[in-house]
């Protein structure tokens, strides 16, 4: 080795030695600022979203949704008869219905059921009061309601229904009955 290389090697060793001494001489405890542990503020739920519906209980077994200008029966067929109805029975039920002094009731379209479906509501007012399947329906409507409703939209075998747990429309065969019914509607004059 030549003298220049030896001098460079010795200089490196010297600096490594000095750095090692500095590291060893540092206090074992870090000098970070001490702080109190973080405590999260208490949870405050967001304010409830207001309903888009404007429902009025008419006090005569009917409820009016003023924005859509539709009047609905407070009781659906399940709450009224305490049994489910197939599509044909639902049609007959509505045809013979006299509620609130009115006889011009009809089966709704699925989109009209959307006028009373309220995703800000979660009420356990279905016929079996199952808390796992609350209805998105105002508690102005009568207790013991059906989970889904027949619509007037039908074909040879099937009809559209509105499911008030999820707000989805389904197609069911006309003879289907389990947990279903109809909620009659009429137009306001």
C-alpha cells in the first residue's frame, strides 16, 4: 500500500471512531417532547336526513302524500284482513274497498309505491315485527303491514311488486302470496 492510501484509511477510521463515541455518549432516552395520550372526542351521530315525503294523516283511515297528490289507505290488505293475498285477491280487495268515504281505490303502479317508500324510515311495523327486516315506511301507516305489495302492472303469469325492506321492485307469479298484499291508492281530485 502506498502512503496516500494508508493516510485515507487512517482518516476514515478516525472519523468512524469519533462518530461511534458520539453515538455512545447520547443519552439512552430520546429527547422527544412528552405528550398526553390522544383521547378522541365522543361520537356524535350525524343529524337525521329529513324525509322527502309530506304525509298527512287524514284521520279517516287514509293518508295523503301532498307532493304526489296521492291518497293511500292507512291499512294495507294484510293489516286489514290479517292474511296475505295473491294478485287476483288483491285486485278484488281494492275493487270492493270503501275507506275514508271513497270507493274509487285502485292498485298502484310500482313507481307510485315509490312515492311512499321512505329510506329515512326504519320501522318495525311489518306483520311479524321482525327487527332484522324493518320497513322503509312511515309509522303513520298501520301496524302489521305486508313486506311487499302487488302493483297493477301485470302480464299473463306475473306482476310487478314493490318490496318495502329494500325499495326494490320484483316480479312474482300472480298466485304468490307469502308476506304480500296490496295498499290501495287514489288520485286526489
